[in-house]
């Protein structure tokens, strides 16, 4: 074996052994971790100190104490070992994607559109540990709170990489039983006589957008229930509580089954919210992140 390669391998082992001695607090405990005797560990530390020409550890019968040089060497050792781990993980990721994949998705879209896809993704990538959190709160992807977040609407953090996954069209719906009892709106203004279920997002006054004769307009609406997600509003509408305006993805099954009926489609402004996967980009994007984003882009585009 190449002498230089052998020497660098021994130095890497020495770094790991020194860090283990400090973390375990004794030669014997560190030796048990790596399968060496306490005396063998002590000799290895002696060789490091001899090579560097400085004392790294002050030894007594009760404890080991780091010198200033030892503290600096420990910090360097931990940094180098972490870099080695990262390098090996990146190389491993270039093969079969593996490791923990932390996903953040909105409550309704996550439950209805993302979670049903995870079985197939897990089958395709058995070495990836999927960790999904459903929340309508914005997580800090750049700060490391998630590897991938699925977001709706405008993106505010330009430091992240975004991949378009699709778009969500809005639709106004009500249950046939509700319409039979209260009447079917024919023009937007008819909504003034109906119970309009809305999102609880902060606004001066709830209003729904429409387009009439090529011109955009908005209509103030009122109702007795608000919610923070479209799935809940769709369920309430299907139960005959009122009329609501939500993303079509959250009520597509209820429409197909006849439990909800689209309304005022003639006046639908065609507004959509873009759906993106956002993640920290660059040359070192883990293979598990790339695999998941590609998978979503393919499946959600259909």
C-alpha cells in the first residue's frame, strides 16, 4: 500500500482516537470503544504529541485535562472528522439514495395529495427514511428545519431553490341538499343570500374574486364558520352547512361522487396558486432530496 495513503489513514484514525479519549474522559473507556487496551491508546496519544511537539493532555490519576493546544487540536479534529463524514455521505448519496428525508407539507394538500404517494416512493427508495410533518405553518428550510417543503403561492425566500410541482385551481361548491333547500346561485350577487364558509386568514373583509364580461371583480361574502384549511371547509360544505370556495384538489373526490356541485363556473376568474417544492440548492443537494422532488414533479403533474 502507498506509504502516503497509509500515513493519512493513520492520521485520520489518530484524530478519531484523540476525540474519543476526550469525549470518554479516559484511555480505558476510549479503548473499549475502539477495541484497544488503555496502554495502546496512551501510546497512540504519545505519538500524536511527539509528532506535533506539544502537550495535548495533562494526565493525572483521576482525570485528563486539555491544554490550550489540545483544545485547538480537538476542535480541528472534530471539524475534519465531520468533513470526512459529509464527504462519505455525499459519495454514498450518489449511489442509492439513503438517509432521513424531512418533508414539510400543508395539512390538506399533504394528507390528500402527498401522503398517498409515499407508499410508492418508499417502495422505490427503501433506504430513505421518510419523516413527514403536516402543518400550515411555514418551516425554515434554509435554517435546516426540513429538507423539502411543499408551498403554495408566491415564494418569499429567494435563497432557496424552487421546483414547480403543479397548480391549484379554485372552485365554489355546495352540497345538492343545501342547494335544494336554499336555492342555487346564478350570478355572484346571489351569494349575499347564502352562508359562505371561508378561510380564517386575516383580511379586512372576506371577498371572493369573479370575472364578468372579461373584467375582474370581487364580492364580499359572509358566513358563520371559518377554518384554516380547504379540506375542513369542503367537509362542512358536503355536510350541507353552506357554500365554500377552496382549492379543487381538496374537493375533487366529493365532486366526482356528487356530494358537492361546482357553482358559478361561468364567472370563475381562473385564478390558481402555483405549488412548488423548495429546498436548499447547490452542487451538494443530497440524492434523496433530488429523488423526492423529481418523484413529486412527475406524480403531481398528472
